[in-house]
C-alpha cells in the first residue's frame, strides 16, 4: 500500500497526480474464505480491517451488493459521541470514541474527525433532570460530559435563539467536548483501503441471495453474481436488510426497518462550529467543512425499505431547526435523502451469535450506528475470531429479548423511534 | 406523501392525519401466565419486517381516532388495501 504523506503529495504533484495507486484491488472471489463479511458499509469494513490487523485473519471477503459505503455509511449525519446512559452502551460507544481519536493515523487516511463537541438541549425541567442524570452517569463511566445552563449554551452557540420567549425555551444542555463529526465516506474508504492492503478481498456488486446452512451450521453464502462462496464463519453487517438475511438463516430478529431522512443546505459561510441536537423539538444540525448545514431528525413511522421518506417528516425537521435558529429560515435546502435504519425495541444494537452455528449478526444500530463504526468493527472482529462474543458485545446478544435484560437507550438516542 | 383511505371515515386523507402502529394481526398469548420466556419475548419484540407486502396497523389519530389495518408494499410504499379491525386481508402471502 502506498503510504499517504505530505511528502508524497508534493512528489505526486511533480508528475501531475497521474501516478497515484488505486486505493484497493477489485478481485475475483475465491472459492473459500475463513470469514465472509456480508455488507460493505463502515461496520463491515471495520470488522474486516480489525480481523486482519488484530487477529491475523486475512483470508477474508467483504461482500457488498452495491458499492462500498453506499448505504447508511454514506447517508448519515456523521455525528460521533459517546454520552449514553447505561454502562453497557456507554462502554461500547466510548470504546469506539477512543478508536476514533487515533483513527486517521491508524488507517493512514484522513477521516476528518473533528472533535467540535455535541450539545443535547433540554427544553423543560424533566429534560434537565434527565440530562443531569445522564451526565452524572457518563462521568462515573469516565466519559467527558457537562451540564450547561442557558447562558453556557448561548456562549457556545451565539446564533441559537436561547431567549425565554420561544415556544420551547432552551433551559440548558449536556455538553460532550470530545464528541464531534467525521467524514463518513472517508471512514468507509479508509477502512477498505487498509483492509485491502492486508489481503482482504472487497467484492462489490455481488448480492447474497441465500445463506447455506448444513447441520445447523453456516458453510457459505450463495451469491447472485458469483455463485456459491464457502466460508468457515459468516458475519452479517447489513443494517436495514438484516431481517431479510435472518430469514434466509431461518430465524427472526426483533428489528423493524424504517426510513430515516437527512438533508443538507446550500453551502454558507461558517456559522455553527459545534453539533446541536434536541430531542424535544426534534432535530439536529451541524455544519460540514464544505459549509452546508447537515440536518436530520426522526424516522418515518412506518416500516420501509425504499430509501426515501415522506415530506411531512422533512417539514417537521425544518420546523424544529428554524425554531432553534430563526437565522436559518431563508437558507435553501440542496439535497435530501433517506437511509434504511434497523431499529431495535431498546434503541441498542445487536452484536450476537445466532441459532445458526458460526453465523454472527451485527445489526440493530438503528439511527445511531455511524458513531460506533470503529468500536463495532473492533469488538465484532474479536467475536468472530474467537467464536465467543467480546465482553463489550456480550450484553447486546439477541437473547436479551427473551431474558428481558434490555439496555434502554431511548433517552440518549438522538432520534425518537 | 401517502394518501390513505380510512375504512371508518370512508374517505382518503393525507398521511399526516395518521400514525403507523406496526405489524398487524399479532395475537396476545391466550394464557400469559403459562407462556415461556421465549414465547413472551417473541410476542413482545420479534416482528416479520418483510421486504415486500406488509400487513400493518394504523390509527386515524387526527380523524375518527380508530385503528384499522393496511396492506402496504414496504419498498414501493404502495397501499393495496385498507380494512377494519377484525377483518382479514385479501392481498399478501398470508391473505
């Protein structure tokens, strides 16, 4: 793999940037792999990367039906934070946060991780009590978190309407300074490039149409384009389509797939240097390095796989944003899109073994999977390598929906569902 | 925006008057005291979530406030039929 550096940039400038190496190969699939990862999004690629890097398992294929990072990895609003309430979730997301902090160096690929802080606003007394509880829980778990009052919020975001005359006045917020945003495409590409360099085969434009199960164990996958590919272990990391793959394996998941929409505005001059989220008026906004406002809000209430949503949801989202930032009322929106999120009843992911031996699922990240990308890949790779779930992943087994040990994170999830 | 026919109001209305309420025809276990954890968990949390035709409940929240059922395609979002509670669908795999 050609290493990227400032020196390299100068060197390539001399020959007009015509000799850059392709950043990954485009191999024909082999007949057999030790591990097949179904789904070439951020989580799948991270899993492949950590399998190769940490566990020396390089006979790995990532099978993607479209192109790498073309699903929710390229459709989210890029927010990274770890201020979750319960110990299980907080440890998992904080594990990811620590990996984020060294990720660009680790991958030799700039993921543009910018720790610009995240505000979760409170608009009534109960919001503020919940915020205090969550901030205290975060601090006990070693996660940086503070409670701010109205004045403190106003100082960080001078353009936000924090006056007492609004319909839902801002009473304060939780503030995680280490949180921020990262460039979503770069995360997928960085993991893909680094995994490819260690020998992982990235197989795009290949759809898995069946899971081949013999004697209660997985032996391979059937693909539409390349026929049967055998595997020792299979990890499914397919977000919204997890239910479809589970059905191929002969079991059900406690997931429902919903469209989640986001939109970006026309590029404007720097106005917002942090991330603002509000569960009560229900919207979140940040500004990208390009200058566009990146805006998101709630899922569409109905089940859907259509990668698009309804107009009323967009309208409610923008109402919330304009309520918080009247100054944005005349900013025009440029693009809008939808992704398919796999929501779990407790707003926490599923990292689990399945009733089929050697078949593992990493799904149910719902509306908040991007922030966990490196952590999710790291613990899922360890679980696949050892055949036993990593201690950080163990509480997120499918079994919790039968034992009742749910990890209810609806309060800390940014999106109501 | 979806345009939904309420079988009670007998009119098409806009999506904003309605709320989706998830999978339809889920029967509560007849004898809750004697169900296993597996049966109870399946009843509470596990859903079909099909990529295709889906029978689901909606409520006409800003209208008659009644619940009813819809057969809808989850990729095209096309609504094939709406029918009252207690009735059975005429479209779909388990029709």
